[in-house]
C-alpha cells in the first residue's frame, strides 16, 4: 500500500494516522519533538529538525505523498520536500495562511468580509491604525499564533503601548473588534479533481482564546448556512486546495465575517468522528490520496468538548457515561492550556 507522510506528530497527526491506517495506508510522521502523540499509532516516525535537509530528503523518498497537521512549516523544508513528492494541500495555502496579513489580504481580495485590519510594523503605524479602526481592537502577531497566543486586546487607546510591548518586536496586525453574536466554523474539503464538500457548520465557544466546545447543529438560518458553505468553497477553489480546511467565521447582524482559515484538519471538526460516517480525518486522507471525497452528512447532534489541562482529572467520571465518545491523545505530561483529548457527546432527541 501507499505511504502518506505527515509533517507534525501532534493529536491531529495522530488522528490522521488512524484514519489513513483504516484505509489501508501506512503513515510516516516527521516531527522534531520527542515522543509525539502520533508516533504511538504511525508506522514510522522520523525525529529530526526541519533544518535537517538529509532527514527531510530521506523522509520524502519513503512516502508517496506529503501532508501536514500544522501550517508553520519552514519554507526551506517545503522547498526540499516539494521537489521530491507532492505536498497536499499545496504550498499556496501555506503561503497565504502562515501570515495573518497575507491571509486577510487574500480573503478581502476574494470579496469576503473580514474585520477591519492594518499592518503594524511599528508604534507610529499602531497609532494611525487605532485612529482609523478605533477601539476595542486586537493586536495579533502575524505569524505563529494559536490558541489566542500572541494576541493583546486594546480596549482604550492608552493600552496601545502595553499591547505593542506584548508582541515582543514580532510583526503584527491590528484587527477591529468584531461585534459577533456567536462563532461558527466550516470544515470544508476539496478533492484532487476539484469537487468540494462541506461538513455541517459547527458553533464554537472559546475560553481564554482556546476552543472549549463545538456544537452541531449551529444556530444559523438556512441562508447563513448556505453562505458559510459557499464562501468556504470559494476559498478552497481560489487556492486550488486539496484536503480539509477549517474556516472560522463570526456571525454578525450584518452577515458572516471570516476570522481565519487553517489549511488542515481542525479542532472544531472533531465532532465529525462521531456525527458522520466519513469524518474530517478520513476526508482529508481521501483527498490527499486522490480518492473521491466521502459523504460527510451529519447523522446526529453532537457536542464536542475539549479536555484541556486538568480536565484530564474528569476522565474516570467521563468514562462512565455511555453516550460519550472519549478521544485521548496519549500525551504523557498534563500542562495548563494543553489539549489532552476531547469528548463527543451524542445528543439524542
Ligand atoms: P486558533 O487556535 O483558532 O488558531 P488563534 O490564536 O489563531 O486561534 P484567533 O482565532 O485569531 O486566534 O482568535 C481567537 C479568538 O479570539 C477568536 O475565536 C475570537 O473568539 C476572538 N477574536 C479574535 N479576533 C477577533 C476580532 N477581530 N473580534 C472579536 N473577537 C476576536
Ligand atoms: Mg489560528
Ligand atoms: Mg482561531
């Protein structure tokens, strides 16, 4: 059988490996960190840095196609890998989504609504942007932010200096604060031949910048649901995308605003594991392997809850609940804010 190479050995790589394995593929994980969660289920693991060209080359030679579970893969590594094997989703999706400024420009050029934003190379630019955008606003590092890290809220203009100091010199953007009623996301997939399929949008609740729960169905009108799915399709098609993408949206009285995109399987799509015959992980592997997309119709109402840090103490009690599907990532060390697992609760009418 074919071998799928996965860059990144976290929980997403682990669940991709399980899905690939179920479809008869072998998986080979490339991960700099020791004892990655995906290593427990993959067929092979390479522990090496992204700067290690020889390791990258050997990895690529051992696989048929390469995918990834995170978007911050260094360009030099992509150069080495893409010369040897197809990388799916392709590099355009990475180029766009590795930098919040590039991503916002891409989305607004597509005609999609985004929060008002400005590039913030220095303090003068921040003062000017605050004058135009106003407060409240959020300063975000352009690169490497996740789970709300690298962000500082500016509630009043006198907080600007402290917010900029929080960026520690990293390039940043300012975003106007969106007055949303709630947040939803679309987990969308595009196949090698250009077909697009979306899972039913989920409604997301964040706590301290980290996703806490995703609930399906989301509170959306049928027109909003259609808007959400159609705009996701436009994004994937514009990128000539192959694989699964997470599209995060703010729901406002004036319509849907795109918050950000993630060129990979997405935490807010974990409900699909127990709410659909074909989940986001299988859908991604299908797309990457050049198979037709599967049918991701939702057949249950589901609430996905992340198990973060000390939530692991609840596992013994959770394991007693019979309508709960537990998914644990096998991470050795519990740390505050670390995603340790999730549960999918099936809601019966
Ligand atoms: P993720 O882990 O989803 O990648 P992230 O660190 O990239 O998170 P964002 O998605 O940009 O961060 O922001 C995290 C959360 O902060 C959002 O889901 C939303 O609740 C809030 N937020 C971010 N930007 C804005 C905004 N412009 N207006 C209002 N709320 C916002
Ligand atoms: Mg993000
Ligand atoms: Mg986000």
